[in-house]
C-alpha cells in the first residue's frame, strides 16, 4: 500500500505542471486579450484609443510577449515567490481575489458533498434491495427528474417557491443581517437556511447519478457466484450485503470522486450566478469573459489541482476497498 501511494504521489507534480501548460495555452486561444476587451468596453462608453495607446497598455500589462514567455514568467513567480500574478479586472493580486472566495467555496463544496453521499448511498442501496417496489419506482422517478431538470431552472423554481411560502427567496449565502454583523453563532442558523437551496440545486444532479450507479452495481453484485456461495455457507445476509456487495459496488462511485470534487468546486457556475452565490464559479466566468488570464488560469489550475488530489484520494480508497487493485499493483 505504501508503494502504491508513493507512486501516485510521484505522478502528482508532473501532472500539475502539464495541466498548467494546457490551461494557460487554452486561455490564450480566443482572439484578443484583456486589453482588447477593455478597449472595446471603454470605446462603447465614448473613450478613444490610438494604436500607440493600445501598444503601451499591452506593454504595461505584459501582454506584448508570446504566450509561452508569459507562461514561464507566471510559473517562475508561482514557484519562487508564490505570486500567482495580477488580476487586470480586479486591479489587485490574483491570490487575494481567490482567497476572498476560497474559504466559502470550500465550505459549500464540503457541505454539498456530504449531502450528496449521505442521501444517495442509502437510497441507492434501498432501491437495489427492494427492486420494483413502490419506493424503488418513486426514487427512480425522482432520480430521472433530478437528472433531467437543469440546475439553474430548479434554482429559480425553489427560490420562487421559497418567496411565495416565506417571503424570502433565499438569494445568496448571506442575509443582510450577516453582511452587516458578520457570521457568528447568533446568525449561523440563518446562514444554514440560506444554504438549503444551493445544496439541493447543486447536489441534486450528482445525488441522482450516484443513486442510479449504486442501484445498478448492487443489482449486479448480488447475482454473482460468490454471493450464492456465501449464502450456501450460512453467512448472514447483512454481512453479504454490507461487507462484500456494497464494498464492491462503491468502486465506480469512489473512482468518480475527482470529477465530482472539481464540478462542485466550480459551484455549477450558472446556478451560482442565478442564486447570487459569492463563490469562485462566477469569478471564473467573469475572468474568462474579460480574458483576465492570470485570474482565470489560477482558478482553473486550482480546480485541476483538486482533480489530481481527488484522483489520488480515490485511488487510495479504491485500493483499500478492493484488494485486487493492490495485488495487481504488486504483481506489476
């Protein structure tokens, strides 16, 4: 197991470096740059720019160099100084922009992940063990609805229903009281109330997908030969289901942890904009729209880093869940 983890950690650094090259290159693909977007906006408001003004602005922001020179300078500053660059749109260092949203983004992401797995695993297990029952049909119907309804549409429906029932659409993660006084124990309940709709909206699609996966995998596992053998030897049904079948059925769920972590981290950007959530998803959208490359690149690199971390964690958990993975690694 130690060798298995060590090999995965060794792959970590080159993977992140390769990812940073791809991210920075893709950001540079659209025509123009931040200065192009800036000049277009200001020209629409009546400002006049000469070609010399535009060239001077590009030189001032370091956009007059080829993309690979900009990339190496960016990576050099990250590695040697911990400097992720300067946000052109926010007019301040990139990391300060990210840190203003990162703690809340991580908190919301963890809460949604807990909700997703706490809700989906028992329901998926119930549907598999009670196949074609009334409960199975109900959960299946809810699952298909959850997968079919766009997140932003579900957000609008829930906010409208909340406004009609309580007079508060629960827009944003903070009420006016929290924004005025700051988050404390007295208003923490209000904060949790504002989390209800985001958790349901962003967590629903992943929850429904995991329910379908667990149900299908469990139905496949309980028909295998080792289950029949265990029953013939008198092993209790509880032990068969929870110790053997469920453990094997969790493999595809665990392997999808990396993608889930990244998608939740972005906060389902359109839904976050609809619900006015102060997390990194809308910041990334604005950075891409204005071609604020260092801010967009750092956020995408952070997401990619989380994908790599999630993959590492899922590999470790998979090796723990399924000993065959460790044996295959050892034999190779």
